[in-house]
C-alpha cells in the first residue's frame, strides 16, 4: 500500500504557497490550481474557487497536522478573503480533501488553538479542483523576483533543511 496522500491547501496567492510547500519535508509534489468553485470551467474562471495547491506527501514522513502547521506559518489565519495585498474570495484560506480523516486532523489542529473561534480557515470536502495553466505552475521557482505575500525568510526556511 502506498504511503503517498493528497491534500489541497489554500493560503492566498498560490505562487508563494506552492513555492513554500515544495520544500516541506515529506512533500513529494505540488500543483497550482483552484478548489471548491461553482463552475467546472477549465478556462480560468474563478467562480467561487479558492487559489490552492494540490500537495502530494508521504504520510510516513509528514502528517496532515504538520502540513496545517506549515500553512499557519505563512498565513494570517484570522484574515477573511485576503492574504498580503491580495484581496477577494479567491484568496481565502482553506484545507480541502476527499478524505474525512484528513479534514478531522485539520479540525483537531484548529480546535487545539485557544482562539479557534476567530480562525477564518475553512476546512471542507474537496468538491471541484481545476489545475492551473503552465504559466502558473512553479511560478516563483521560475521567476523568483515575482510578487509573493509570504516573507522571504519563511520561503527559505525549509530550503536549508
């Protein structure tokens, strides 16, 4: 049985989120996309979608709780529909999965925080996912001087492990 799992994480602009998670121990692949929208269009529509990153990870190396902890390092978990200068519903924060056990682990992480009632990170079942076009894949890896809402120190934190 494979130990590779998938989870979808939204943390504002997907460029920085993808670049950050590519270096997290146990992450074996990342893909920029959008999740939980209302249309099934692949033509760039953001109808209700959140920019997110599909993360494939080895559960023998990394846990869902560990990945959620990493997300909380790079976001303001109290901000609604905004991270950095990016504002709008597509920049909301969230954790999405097709597996209830993953969602339960994410909820436990949030519930363990004393200020859990103020946290704006949605945790819900993945309903729609659309991969981003090639221009958005690995954007900060290819163009490291592009805009990113994640502080440089956090982007490089895991690169040096």
